[in-house]
């Protein structure tokens, strides 16, 4: 019996050891406080040993909402927070119950936010000599009181800042660091670097971020120049080439334009070289070359002058090129051409030579006279040539200086030829009317240019002849008396031949009369015979 008691005691001791080794226990993972990224997913796992069917519950120490979902499987319970938000920053308790036994474990959940790399922004383009502000932004940071930002240029620290001010409430904030500097040519090819560090208990690759920005340094265009070949003064129909250069970084783009009225620019070409061919008058003007890049513009102007040979000379006469004597007249001359033309007025003489009058564009004649009539010549001249225009000025005057003559004389003999002519030396030509005066009425003579010819004048051609000259301004008349004398009788007037002819004719006329008498008598009888007629007389 004593042996049984020894065995029984040993068995009880072993059971007690095994039972002690299988006592009810609880664990929670992860073991250390959790640093959770806002917006990410985090799971807390609670498990027990020493109990076949435990029950679990989750809560926060301040009895706030869990803001997560719990799931129990066997002796394990998991609380999942997805996504993590500010409502999950608590100390969580997991309670497990097994019969009358109860066990608890707690874990703290801390939050942070550092989702992206910093951003580098510049206030403008980097122009040499012009200050610029560089800003490093770190967005959506929490907690920002553990943030540190450093800005470097070419590995040289420009500025460093820690944000130690107290936080008011929980929120995501964007923090920034600004540095103003003046770019130099030495900054070409260098870089800005922004480094940000959030001092929280996470892996190093999660708590440090950096951004890099290569510096693009610009130089505004300057020293813009234009070369012109062959010259800025050109002949019409010629060609010109203009080449423009401008300094800057990056190399400026070259733009050509032409300046219009009121300062407006007419775009022409984007190219360093501008060539104009077959140039015309309207191609004259101011051409503008502009060197441009992203930070500025520099311009250079050049004026081209197309020398056009004078042409299209015109004369404006006021009030008219035909006017009455005593009136005034103004003649204005103009001509196309460049450079500005020299105007010259002349009067053409009878020998074809020109008589210089004036170099003014306007020529005025006051109180014109008959002798002012004639051809006036305007010449517009330059180095490229001469343009000429003529105008005929006609001064109307009333008829005067009239001449009425009989040629060879006003006293002629019967049978002579005489020419009666009338002339009037005024402008415009007047109407010439030649008439022979008589008591019974005037006879208008058919004259040719004021001349009337009398061939073999007769006594009745003698008398008074009148010439009347008329135009729009008046009339004038002149008279002459033509005397026609008969030829004188003398012994030599009839020649012997004429005397014989006279005698013969005196015999022939009676004979012809007798013949006509007998012819008529024969016609009355129905026939006629000269022989019979003679017989009857016998």
C-alpha cells in the first residue's frame, strides 16, 4: 500500500507540473509600440495559450471607438485598421477570458505621415544677376514638430530649419523652406538639393527623403547687331541681305519684322538672315531684328531706303490751264521717287530751250497776260534720274492786232488777181468773217483761213470789204476799200488780125441769118433745095 501511495504521489506531482506548464497565457503582436503611416493598413494580433476556447474583446484605454474591425479564430483575435487615420492613435487593450480566468495585454499605436519626396519650386527663371527665390515644400507631414529641412546648392548648405513650434490639434500640414539667391555664370550645370527628415521610430528609408533640381541658368539677350549687304541705300529692283546676331543663354532665337505706321510690327521671318530681292519703293522702311529667349528680348533697328528713279510726274493746274487774260493761275508739280526729289519749273521757248523759272513745287502767275501763254515744264530729279511733265497754258484775250490787207494793192486794174486777207494774232484763234459791204446787203465771202482770192477782177468787185474777228471775249472789225480800174483805149488796142476777124464776123452773121430763113421756108413746104431757091429768084 505504501508503494501505491508513492506512485500516486508521484503522478500527482507530475500532473501539477504539467498543469503549471499549461497555465492560461495571452500575447499581443507586434510587441513594441506600433508607428503606423496615416493612410496605410495596420493589424494588431492577440493570441492565448492554455485555453481551448477563449473569448476576446478589444478596447482603447480611453474608451474611444476602435476605428477598426476585429476577427477571432480559435485562440487568435486580430484588430485591423484600414486605412489608418488620426482616430487610431491610441493605446489598445486586448482582453482574453478562459472560464474564470482573464488576461489582458496592451499596445500603443502612434501615427506619422511622410508620403512623398520634397518639391523644389523657383519664383522664376534663373537669370544671371537677377535674384530668385527657391522653395522646398514637404507636403502632408505629421507630426511636423519632428521635421527638419535642409536646402543645398552644389553640396553647399544654403539653409537648414527644424519646425519645433507646438502643434495645435492633429492635422496633415505642408511645411516649406525658402532661400533667395542671385544666380551667376558659375551656377551653370549645378543643382539644388532639398533634404527632409522626419525623426520618428521607423526605418531609415522611410524617415528621410530628398529632391534634386538641375539649375537652368539664363542670360537675357544683349549686344544685338545687324550687318547689311551691300548697303542700306538701294536702287529699285536691287537686292539686300541683312544678318542679325544676339548674345544670350540659351542662344536667342532671331525674329525679323517691319515697322508699320503707328509703331505696329509686321512679322516677316524667324531666321538670322533676311534677304529681300527685286526691291520696290514700298520696301523702304525700318526693319527690326529681335533676339529672344525665355528671359528677355533685345532689338536692333535698321532703315532701308530704296532710291526710286523719279516717275509719275503730275501737274495740277488751278483753276484751269485755259483762262482769261488778267486772271491768276497756280500750277503744282509732284513726282514719285526716293530720296526726296528736287522740283524745277521751266518754260519752253520757241527754239526749244528751257527758261528756268523756279525750284518750288508750286508756280503761281498773277495777272496773266497774252505772252504768258506757252508750254511749262516740271522736272522731278534725283540721283536716280529725272521725271518730266508738260502743261500748255492758254491765255484767252479779246480780238486785237487785227490786219486786213489787199495784195498786191487796194488799187488794181480790171483783170488782175487780188487777195484780201484778214489776220488776228490773239489766243485762242478767233472766228474770221470776211464780207463785202453793199447797200442791198452784205455778202459773206468764202475765205480760207481768213484769205479771199479774186481772180480777174472786174469793175463790180470794187467796193468796201470788212473783216470781223470774234471769240468768247469780244469782237473786232476792220474795213478796206478795193478800187478796180478799167483798162485804157488806144490805137494799138485792136491788132490787124483782130480787125480782119471783126470784118469776117460781120459778113458771116447776115449769111447765117439767110440760111436760117430759107431753112424754115423749106420746112414749111416739106423740103428745101438751094438750087430751086435760086431758080425761083431768077
